C-alpha cells in the first residue's frame, strides 16, 4: 500500500504523455526509492525507462512494495482534467488506482488495475563508443530539423564534435556541434563513430526535453542508442532505440 501526494501534477502528466506514445499499458513498481517503469514497445524497437524519485512528491509513504498495471489512455485522460494549480494524491482502493485532486473542489478518479501481461524487463548492459551531453530543448529542435527531410537520422561523434543529420541525395539537414558550443556540454568518442536511427521514434523520445535541462546521448556504430533525460532530485526518463542498419 502507498499514499503519495504531488504538488506539481504537470510532472506526472508529462511523463505519462510521453510514455503513452510507446505503450498502451504500463506496469509501475512503487517502493521506497520511487516509482519505476521499464517497458518495451510492441514492436520491440524501443525501451522506455522511468524513475520518479520520492523527492518529486510532497508526501511519499510506502508501507509495502507494490506493482500496479494500468491503461495509460485512461490514466492520461484523468490527468488532463487536473489544473496546474491543483495538487493530487495517489492511493490504492481495492483493485483501483485512486487519484484525488485538490483544487477549488475535491475530485476523485478511479483507474482499474489490470493483470500484468508483459514479462518483466531489465535494462541491458551496453558498451557505447560515443557519449554527448546536449541541451535538451536544442536537441528536440535538432531532431525536428533533421526529420523534415528524412525518416532516419544519423548521429556522429568524434573527439571534439557531435553531428546530427538527415537526408542524403537531394534535401539534407546537418547540425554540427563542437566543443565550446553552448548547446554541447560534453562529447567523448573512441574515434569517429556514426549510427542511424528512426526519426519517428526519436521525435517521440525528444518530447522528454520538457522534463530535463540536458540529455545524455550514447551510441556506437550499428548499435542501440540510449537517450537519458535527468532532472536532479526529480526524475530520470531514458530510452533505448534499436539502430537502422545501412544497406551495403
């Protein structure tokens, strides 16, 4: 059982809005360390990772560890009815998640709990060759820029440079960041590294820019990509995306 209170409902609303682009049902683990989610999209192309820290909440009381599975569309619709000035409480009521909203009135939304269908997922161990930390808002814009001309986006990195590009024959967009650029906080690579990923998935993932100031980008040649959005003392939202392999 748990009793959680949140004075910034927009944080939870934004998290659920992003996650619902990838999966329709979510199984959240609730324990003393926070609310956690690890899930694969139905196509097994992307993984979504969420960790909402207890410090996000004004009250965080967890008596026993719980796992709750809910339909994200139903949860999202309830959260949309909450005003930015409202606060909310999350508790369990028998086989339902109860959301109590405190504003000019007291509203209660009940979301039925579901049986978990997907197997438990674990975050794989990776061996990346390149890492860049970029301003998250700028990163979202760069993905939008590159996706105007292509359905696949290429990431490249070397010792002092990080490049995002889309297109090839005909229209092309290239965004080049070098060390010292305000939008590029750091870059490190084991030589010149490049890989290609789906623009459609990247656009969805980049929406998490609303939750964090920076994003850490990790990849290797023809290797999964990891995007890590972290907000200090609040949350982590990360994604893993399978690469697009170029035809030789």
